[in-house]
């Protein structure tokens, strides 16, 4: 029998934000009812991070076997792709992670009850559940948490809806690698998958409405475009499709750059919050274009209801969702904490990778901050030279008066492994002068941060290989 004095928290969803909220709330003594209408685990494990990074890694290995900077001394050979076997391996990994990291944890937790069904709010203290078995149920709660995530957006292009186009989820389930692929969208998802399919044998065209990664430093877009074009990917910027047909098993796009044709079409133009069936507006929860508006304590405009993750206006990263879910649970159970995104890292898993933290030069200028900026070509980083891979750069933005590090942008091999050091430096309020004086292990990519920091006061060309 439930303890009537035990706080009852309803959690809607089972992805990164919802799982974190449910586990933390239960850890803090609450009784949790978790409602999931579909597959346990949300986007990341089922249709997002896990399968996409596996595909990217597979494509990277295929690429290196076929071509590398060391081909004068190492034999290369054309890779034969067994897509069916790779897909089976992908599905087995997803099933294993879903069971070990989600289903078994929920199944064995004495303070969490899982209900399969669709939830909508009656008011700020009740949920109406349409159960998957056809029945309905009303449950009362003290607090509720919404972690329903988001789904791929469908742009308004004439004819698109009548075609069997791919989303990021369905592209990862393709049973064969297409001979040709058009990708509409030039953000993280579109570019990661474009390069992966190209490396696995597709002839790929990327269609970008403006530039690549239009919300990033232009230097990043330029470096990435060069890298993609060098691999044979056609990149069309300032290009929009006006009409799409599917004729004789071929997609036909009419664009301002001319007609484009391909066997498959991937649309990766952003995501839409999964909030429309929750009845939120009717009970007074403020929304912004479908996204739930939350304050710095993850509370909605209805004091008993909290939210986090891709269904809110927060940045769409699973680690942000999980961190926000945990903090929401603390606040729902009597605590008081906030999520500080000042040092939030981002990583795009193309090759070279793109990683950022903090302010770009344009961000800082827009905020009226006087800054000093340095950009270090990877040709000055010994590890990049040894790897015969000097594509990219490291860029640092520092406060002009104090030298305090405000942001870092990196385009480099394994930039995602490097960026966390910059995160920790920013959290410690380090100056670029202090970073330049730190000990960094020689012949590592992360040493590039030290070298870039030293360029604020020194001429990098006058330094020896491992100058202190």
C-alpha cells in the first residue's frame, strides 16, 4: 500500500530528462509514477545518440581503410559494407542499453511505478491517462514533471508530405546504403549523417538555406565546408527547395540552384516539442511555439508542474536534459537549485569534429563585451602534425581587460575530447595567461589550448616544440 504521506510525483516521458527526474525524486523519498506512451528510453538510446554515433564510427573506420594520410607506407583497400549486419549490430546494442540503463532500473525500483499510456493534464494536480490497454485512469499528484522530448520537424515545402522522405530516425534504420542522398538541413544532425553516408558509399548533396551551422562562428562553417567538399560531398549554400516530387523511386527537388535528384532524401531541419496532447495551455502553462517555458528552477507557470529537455526552450542536448531533470527533481522535493549553462559544451561528431563552449567573438560583441581573440591553425599543434591531419583551428575569446577566458571554438580531430578542458578552465575563471602557463602533456591535441593561449602574448612561430 502506498504511503499517503509520501510525496507523489508524476513523470511524463522516459528519456534523458524524465529518467533523471524520476530517479532523483525517488532517491529523495518521493513515490514516482512514470508514464510512457511508447518505447522506454526516449530519443537518445533508441533513435538518436546511440545509433547515430555508431553509424558515424562505422563510416569513419570505412573511410580510414580506404584512404589515410599514411597510404604511402600502409596498404589501403575498398571497404565492402554489409548494411544488414551493421543494422543487426546496431539494434542489439540499442536493446542492450535500453534494458540495462532504463527498463531494468525502472522495473526493479520499489518507489517507481511505470504506466504505459498517454497523459494529459486535467489541472495542476491531476492527470488523465489513456492507457495502452484501452482503459482510462485519473491520477492525483503533488508535483508533475514533463520530459516528453521532441520529434523531427517537417518544413513547409510543396509536395514533401506526399513523399517517403527520411527523418534522422528512419535514416538510421535504412536496410541499404543509398547510391545517392540529398540532405536538407545544415545543422548538427544533417551534417553528421551526410558525412557518414558519404563515407559508406552514397553520393551526397547538402542543401543549406543559408550557411552551414548558421548560428556558429563563420570560421567554423568555412573550415567544415572545405572538409566536406574535399570528401566529394556537394554543399549548396543559400539554397532552398520550392517543390519536391517522388517519381519512379527517385526524389526530384526544384531549387533556386537548379533541379536535384537522388535515391533518398533526408530532411533534418530541426525538431518540434512533443507537447500538443498534454492540454498545457488550458491549465495555464506558458508555451513558446510549442516549447514549454520554464524558469531557472525548471518550474513552469503552473507552480506544481516542472519540465526539462527538448520539450522546453532549453538547448537540445541529452546531457543538458539529464542535468535539468535532476535539478527539477531536487526542486520538486523541497530543494532549491538551478542549471547554469554558461559553460555548456557542444560537440558535432563530423570529421573534423566541431566543439564549442561559452561566447563566440560575435556573441561577446553583441553583449557589449570588449574582447581579445586568437585563432591558432592546427599546423602549429605538434600532435596534429604527427597525425598528418592539420584540418581546423582552435579559437579563444578572452575578456580584454582581465584576460579571463570567455569562450572557445574548435574544429579538429577529436575536438569533443578537447573541449571539456576548456569548460573546466572557464568554470575556474582562468585567464588565457594562466592557461598558457599550465602543464599540458606533450603530443596531445589538448595541448593546442595551451598553445592558443600563449599566442595572446607570444609569437607561436618563435616557440620550440614543447615550449613551456
